[in-house]
């Protein structure tokens, strides 16, 4: 029997761009799961404001994973765990990204700042979520506390350079791809998987009682940790290889389909 579902947002629970909504079918599946005592944990790279705006009416009664595990908080904004990027890596990482030709984002706990003219940044957040703030050079924000530094580039460049950046920061920072055009740099002690392990341990839930859903590189760890790791049908091959089940795409309500056919029937 599954007692906890860890579900990524973008590309997983949310429908594709530009709508990015949670369908009525998915909402009903989550409601039914919560009614029988299954804990719902959203595991996203997004910030608290996005979680509250997008998921405020979902049955989320416990800790949620945001900022790729750098923050664990409940839907009401109470923060259980926060691990900012080590100060000594903020400016060097921003400079490396600039040298590699990326636009940059500087995430604080409340706002996101981006280099001026960063592609797609005006589309990231919808009211009432505060928009990304464009500045001339995000390096000027230092030493403002930073949750994570993000590089923005094309899908081809991100995937081509991610292995090099992972090797460069091995043992120093957690480097992960959270979207087709985003690569993130966080404290080495955080990830969605590590946050999920913390939450499960606190709740007395074993990996055998967890199902996790995702579509991107930053979801791989929690898919491997969970007893049932579910990759979305449109996920990259490296994500599918890490999962033990591939469902339909986010355009096909792949999350709801698994909850209906594989999760709820296990409830005794």
C-alpha cells in the first residue's frame, strides 16, 4: 500500500504550456487519494509563491518540497527546512554562467531576479505570483541570501554543457536540469530526493510506501528512491531509464491515470 505520493509540477502534474493547469481529473484523483489517508507532497523546482498559487486548493496537509529541495515548507508558508547556496559559490557560479553564454537568475526566498532581456522570463510567473525582476547584472545582488543560481539557455546547450558543469562542481554544489532551458546550482546537501527522504523519515514512511512522479533530470533521484518511480510519457530518455513505470504525458493526465489504476487499488 502506498502512503505518500511525491509529484513534480511543471511537465508532470501541470498540463503543457501555455495553459499549465491541474485538470479536474487530476484534482479528483488527488482528492480520492487524500481521502483514504495518502499524503500528497508536491516536489517542485518552483518557489513558495508558485506552490501557493497553483496548489492552494489541493489536499496538501504536510511539508512540501520547493526550490528543488532547498526549501521544505507547508502550503501556508511555514518553513521547516531551508538551505541557501553557500555564499562563497554565488559570484563564481554567476561568472562561470556568464562566460558560458547563459543568462542568469538569482533566487531569494521571496523573489527571483534575472539579467535584463532574459528569454521567457516574463512568462515564468502569472499573477498573483510576483514576476521575475529584471536587473542589469544579477551579480550586483550579492551578498543577498541566495537559494539557488540558475542558468538559462537553449535545450541543446543545457544538455551539452550539463555534464561539464556537474564535473566542475562535483562535491561542491548540486547541479541539475529542471526544465528544457534551465540548469540550477544549489547547496550540495539538497535535492528533491534528499528532501523526500527527510519528509519520509519524519513521517515514519518507508521507500516501499512511496510513489514518485516526474519528467526531468531533477526528478531522477526521487524516482529511484521511491518504490514506484513514474516517468511521464514525454520525459527525456534518461528520466525514463531511472523509472520503473512510464505513464502517459502531462497532456494525457498521466499522473491521474497512475493514481486511478495503480495507487488507489492498493488501499485496503
